[in-house]
C-alpha cells in the first residue's frame, strides 16, 4: 500500500470509529503525524486527498475539520470515484489517447518552430519546482494542446482536445495519491519537449507513449 493511501486509511478509521466526529478539528499536523506514525508529508497528502472527497474541510488560517458528512456532500465524493471506476470508460479514453497523441507529437516534431518551443519551455518553467497537482494538471492540458496545434492538423487537434475532460479527475487523483507522480510528469514533459526541440519525431513519440501509459498503468491498478 502506498504511504499516502495508508495515511488516508488511518484518518478514515478515526472518523469511522468516532474518534473524530463531524465538525471536529483535526489535531495539529505535527501531533497527528506523530499519533498515526506518519511523516508530515504523507499526512499532508492524505488530508489533501480527503478534502478533495469532501471528507475533510481545510480552512485557510484556521485548521482542518471533519466535514458535516452530509449525504449531499458525500455524494459528490462518490460521484468523483465513480468517474474512475465506472465501466472501463476512462481506461478506454486513455487507450485512444495512447493512439492519437504519440502520432500528434511525432508530427509536431517535424513542424514545430523555435518560437513555439520557447513558449512551451516558458510554460513548464512557470510551474517552478513544486507545483500543486491542480497547477500541474492545468499546465499538462495546455502543454498537450499546444503540441497538438503544432502538429498542424485541426481535426487531430480537436479529437485530442475532446479527450481531456473525461480524464481530468483521474490525473488529479493520481497526482495526489501516487508518490512521485508530479515529479515524473514534469520530467516526462521536459523529455518530450527536448525531443521536439531536436526535431526528433521517434524519440518524441516514444516519450509521449511512456507519458500516457504511466497514467493508464496507475489507473488499472487503482481500479
């Protein structure tokens, strides 16, 4: 079990057992980490994931509280998870992406100009060394959109653009729960961009395949 998943499970157990009740404020991060035998970083990631599912309510400058656990709020969380677990739809979307995007990246490597490469480097540089998952996913969408545009095929670009919505939550959830996912994504983006800058379509295609397949492999395990 991943460390973050273990931390999520321990906090949920405290709520289920009644040790933490709706509306309760969680102990200070250092105290709770010590109580659960976790690193503060693992605890922080667990809190982020549970807040995304509306189980915890993070109030800036005030602390973290157990949510009201009202059915309507928890239904949103169930809906979130169903997006990942319903049929194999999300996996099928990734399979289509794995067909289209490496081809688009290879085509872009033959056509992209220096100004477009510079814009892509600026986009990646703007994230800094420690972007949030939400910032990274937003940049990820823009990164791939610009590459598809650089491929110079409007139909291909439209098809790829239509595939992003159904996979957005999967990418966010992976970034929160899988250790090293953010760093891995940033490294793969850089490798793709370097291949584009070098005008090397086959290396660009290979890195795009690795990039997409990494998320798909995680999703298969999560399902």
